[in-house]
């Protein structure tokens, strides 16, 4: 689950290693897509510094979910199942998320079997609200927008952020 750890990360949102590695594998496939190429599992693993086993697990999850497709044989490999411009980051994170918001209350129980605040909790709305904000922001970003230099990607994300701020102020004005 994407976590907001405001104290330790100076207000930055963190994603799990599982989510990051899966996203990085997809970016490799998006780059290959621009050249009309497919990538073998070994190529993906090498380019991202992952073990073939770890990359294989991620690709299996994403293949099962319909994000990627695999072709066997000498000219086989992995490709994106849809154009990178049609794959939004909220979908990717949802597929790779190992710890959903629903699981939050079940896994943060302390020494008890169940959280003692399940019937009335002031923290749950904050966790759910943060999750919704992050998911909304991620729904505005496509995989295609992550292909390029860090400076270009950063500029694109700032444009999206400014647009969201303008839209938000227009909504509150009405």
C-alpha cells in the first residue's frame, strides 16, 4: 500500500519495493514499445537489477491482470497488453498492492487479534482519505508519461499538478 510517512520522509509518499519494481518493469516495456520491441524476462531483470525470479513473479502478476502479455519462442518476450498511454498508474498500483486499505485495520492490531477500534475509529477516515487522494493523483498519470528523462517526467507531473489545482479552485468557486 502506498504509505504517507510524513515524519520520516519529509512529507513524501512511499510505495512498496514490490510496487516500485513492478512499475519499473512496465517502464522498460513502455520504452521497448516505442521501438516496436519485446523484452525477455532476463532483459527486464538485467535492466532493473532484479533477479530473474523476482522479475518473473512481477511479470506473472501483471500478465494475469492483463497489463502485459507474453509470447513464447525464439522471437518471444513480454510486451504491454495495451498502449502505455492507456495504462494509468492507479491501475498498476492496485494490481501490485500487497496491502490494501481494507487490510490496514486488520494488520495494525497491536498485540490483539483484532483492532479494538473497529466500530468507531478517528484514524480510519484519515487513512482512507489519504488513499483516495493518492489514487486520484495516480489516475492522472499514464505509463507513457514516465518514459523519458527525469527532468521531462518531472515537468509533465508539475503540469498535471497545476491543472488539478486550477480545477479544484474552479470547483470550490461554484
